[in-house]
């Protein structure tokens, strides 16, 4: 039940339909709910595509411990504007827009003032979070979306909506640390660990920035794909001691996208002195951190979490300019549970995107 005692269907005036997980099994099924009326600074849009992020899987099963059911996942949402509030300035009906991981923040802290809404302590997540009015936010596995204009992004004209959707989470998650940690300088050597939804985007963005990219993976069979298709310069099999030994001290930085348990020492060893290992995957259990190699090479381990709205727009514009898009498998809405099972086994190249516009209604 919603906090106001009304059912999800009755708490707001706009009828909405989506797919929701009801419990920790994470199984999704059709769900009738409602969205708020378009407020004066709101943008309402018809959802056409929504990417499936690894977070959706974690959240559907409550693996991070803060899920609220029923849970409608989805934070790589794109569509077309159907209505705008009276004070909306940047969007009009018919515009192609997107919403990523955030739909709210406090607008008064230092982070918000510096366009870093993603680090505001009062961010409102796109799904499974408490909104300002006390109701729960529902994500993009749904037919319509309403969001404050500040958190709505413009999708550039030449960016395809389906392959552009994953940029709203996977894209910004790797773009932001490449920029912030100074790993975007032409000629630098950067490693990318894990070749999944995040990893394949990291390779594409780093290459467009002029960086020399080494993919580090446990799967030797991904080498051809990494080099020939994604444009990586070299490939290391992390389980091959000889290959790893030969590459010690060769990288300026590493973007580690792996969300499973994995040893950090071999990665730290690959860094040059003063090198940076940046983690963007979110393992459920703590990783072991060897301190000596950090001291001896003045090396850094850092993290990064998506990006602010200004930087996310900059990333979308950069992607459009350099023709960067996700490699996707488009699926119908009712395939979502199978897709989740395949995602768990990393059986996707490299991002599932749900065709909400064409398949949501038929799956009712």
C-alpha cells in the first residue's frame, strides 16, 4: 500500500501500466499503478525503450537490502514528450527525451550547486525510493513517465533511441570517472576490467577520447570481439599469469566494472606508479584491499557513481558526436524474466533493451 493508504492504482490521477517485482524472487509481472499529474515543472513522456541494468536485477531481488515492493525497475528510459508543465522551458511536446537513475535531489547542498546531484545526500532514485510526496517512485518498465524537467535529458537527434537508452546509466557510469580521474587524455593507457554492459561502453568512450585501451577479462573468447568489434588495442586474460606478469606497471588507470567478487592485487600491479584503479561495479560483499602496493607506488583506488545532470547531457552529446551507442539486444516486455536469467549468466551482448512502445500493451 502507498503511504497515503491508497493503492498504487489510486494514489495519482494518471493511469499507468508496467511490470513489477512483488518479492525477493525478483520475478516481474504486469502491474497497474498511477503517475502524478503533470506539475508546472514536470515533463510527461510516453516510454518507448528502457534498458535493463544490472542494478535492476539486484533491486528486483533486494540484494542491496533497500528495495520496496511492488518494484517497477528501469532507469535507462527514453521516449517522446506528450505533455509539459506551464513553467517547463527546455522541452516541448514531441521532443525525444530520457531519464536516468535520478528523479530528484535537494537543490540546496554544495553538490547540487555544483551539478553533482548524483552525490546529494537526498537524491531520489528513479525507482524504489520515496518521492517528495511520500509515494514510491516507479521506473521505466512502464508505459508513461513523469519527471521534473531538471532530471530530464535531451536525446540528440542522431542518437538512436533504443541503442541510446543504456547511455543513461551504463554510459555516464564510465564517462564520468574517465573525465574526473583524468583518464581521458589522448595517448594514455587505460585498462577496462569486465566486458559487459559497462565495460563495452568504457572501451567505446575511452577510444573516442584518444586513449589506448586494454581489456582485462577472465574470458579468452572475448578477445576477438574486444579488439575487432569494440576497437580495444589489446586484451589481457586475467587468469593467465604470464600475460598479467608481462603487463605489470603499464597502465595509467583502470576502470573496473566487475560486480562479482574478484582480487584487486593483480589489477593494482598493472598500474604504473601514481596510477588509479576506479571501481564502478558494485559487489555485494567487501573486496580485500592490499595496502602495500598502494604505498609503494603512490597508487589510488577510487569510486564513481553515475554523473550529475549537466555531465550526463554532455556525455549524450559527446556520444552523438562520436557515434557511440550501446550494443543491444531488443526484447519484448514479456521476455523480461528470461532476460534477467540470462543477465545473471552474463549471456547478453551487451545490454538488453525492452521495446516498451511496441510490446507493453500486448503483454497486458
